[in-house]
C-alpha cells in the first residue's frame, strides 16, 4: 500500500552545522556524531575564529567529509561553496558568537558562514555560547530579538560555570550536545498531514490505553505512578486524524478528552481491563501505553485508615495482565505494548513481547531527561518478539505516535493479506 512515510524514507535530510569561535567549539564533533547517528547528512562550516579552538581535522573526522572554511571559499573551485553548503533542510550554529549573531541580523556576507546562512532555505537554530556580560549587552539582545522575529530558533544559553579559568559564570554556557542534536532533529520533523489527507486508517478500529491506574488502599490513598498519558493521547489523536474509529481508555490524567473519539475514563487496573477488553473485541489495532499498576490491595479498606504506632504492611495481589490476555486470543488484531526498562532493555522487551504475544513493543528509558514520564519527547526502540529491533531518534511523542501507527498498519496489511 502506498503510504506517505514511503516517500519520506527516500529523502535523507541534511543539516548545515556552522561552528562559531568559542570555547564551546570543542563540543561540535559530539553534536556532529549525534546528528549522523540520527540518520541525517551533515554539511559543516568552521569560521576562522572556530579554527582557533578546534582543528579542521577533528571536525571533518566527526562529519565524515570536508569542512567548509574561508580558505576553501576563496580558493578557485568549480562551484560556489556557500551555495553548495546551503543545500540543507535546516541549519544549526554551534557556539554562536556575538559576531555571528550580528552578521546574520544585518545580512552580512563577508565570510563563508555568513554568506551560506543567507542562502539556507530551511529553519535556523542558534546555540549561543558567550560571556554573560556579552550575552546581556543590549546590542546582542537586539540582534537576538530581530532574528527571533524572523522565525529563527534559539537553544540556550544556559546558566552555569564555563571557560577554563572560571571566568564565565552566570548565563552564557552552551547547551549540551545531546540537546542540540535533539533540537536540530526536531526542526526536520515533517508537518503532519492535514485532517483531510493521509486517511490511511479509514475503516479500522484502534483502541488505545493511556495514563496510570490508581489502586486504592482506602478511600483516600492509592498506589499509582507519574504517567502523564501524553504518549497514548498522541497515538489516539493521530489514529483519529488518519480516519480510524478510536476508543481511548485513560486513567486519571491532566489532559482534556480529545474530540472525535470515544473517551472512557477509568481508575483502577480492573476497570481498565474491563473497558479495554470490551472495546478490543472488534478492534484492528490495540495500543497499550497505559502504565498499569502491577498490584492492588488485596482487601482495600472501606474507611480511611488512621495511623498506628510502628510499621505497617499492605497485602498486595497481582492485577491481571491486560496485554497478555489480549495476546492469548489475538485473532487478526495488531497488539502493541510499551515497556520501560533500566537495563538489558532489548532482551527484556523482546521476552515481554513473546510472553504477551504482542506484535511489537516500544521500549523507553525512564532515566532520560525530557522523555518518557511527563515529557513531550520520547526516545524509543521498537522491539519484536524475535529480538529484531530499531532505535528511533529522540523526537516528539506526536511523531513517535505516527511511526508507531505506520508500523502497526504495516503489520495489519501483512496479516490481512496473508
Ligand atoms: N500491561 C498490561 N497489564 C498489566 C501490566 C502491563 O496490559 N497488568 C501492559 C502495559 O500497558 C505495557 C506492557 O504491558 O504495554 C508492558 O508493561 P510492563 O509493566 O513493562 O510489563 P510487566 O509484564 O509488568 O513487566 P515487569 O515485570 O518488567 O514489570
């Protein structure tokens, strides 16, 4: 089946990385490696000032290709180097100096970096690094303001110590390589198709569970977890936008029920089980993002329990495993689970997929900042029962949702064809 994702796969995105003259230039190779690890091609320019802090060789090794320099620009060559390097889907300026900001804010083209920036068609991300006093200077702030008004993006600078002699303290430290690469990759995210297009789930029923469950010990106390529900809501919304009939079964979360779908609000794992099993009997795809409490109180108290002197213990009993129950009688349905692991992630997730008879599990890492619990981004690995797996780059939960449904649809098409 033709699918919008197919055409995206053919185009390899290119990011132009301009390295500015700052101590932070030494972090540029790490940014380059992370971008390439995220599946993009990089074009690199080092300003004259950058080359005082880092060698061309370190940059070209990390970039796996030549580095654009003023020397190369002014040498005889068959192409206009600034136009060749500007063929990029986005630009990121690592270690952006006051000089680079001023040049861009005033349309200067006196070196390769500035001339290329004037020609880049895609979004531009500035990652400044400079002394706190310079950053606060009104001239610098006016240039930043001007660039923001033109739609340029900024990451940082951050507050913290920097520089070799402790001369830098306060605001001015550059963001870390991981955050820079993640922000640059985010600029490349495809716009989601408008509602009238890409209705490739038309005629299918998708059931999604989201959020935590609450297992009450007494009327006012419960066992739960910090799941925000964002991942499941993103899956439900994407399925709806692609034309599916959607049932979203959610535990207590701080999100409004999205329009255009049936929203069932539940509290405990037992309630979640009943609602999911009922909705799933005629479903084509079931996605379990819910963070189900594994145990509930064996005998919840009918009245609020007053404290007693000394230790107390609570008798817990296991909750039913909903995904495993669906898997025991999978039929033609595509079953997708999520798993959080802190160690041996792929092996444990593959074993989980096999045990629960899920088609695949998206594995995420609770220890990563900005992802998983509560964050807007997620970094997941798709793991199948046979152990085959794919690392997906860190991206928004919306895009993870879309890729998840792309994969679920592929499995559905294969299963119904075969
Ligand atoms: N799940 C479920 N019912 C449960 C527990 C989990 O349907 N009672 C689903 C989750 O929604 C998720 C997947 O199973 O999609 C994996 O959940 P996880 O808690 O990691 O699995 P467990 O079997 O509880 O594994 P562990 O032993 O690591 O806790």
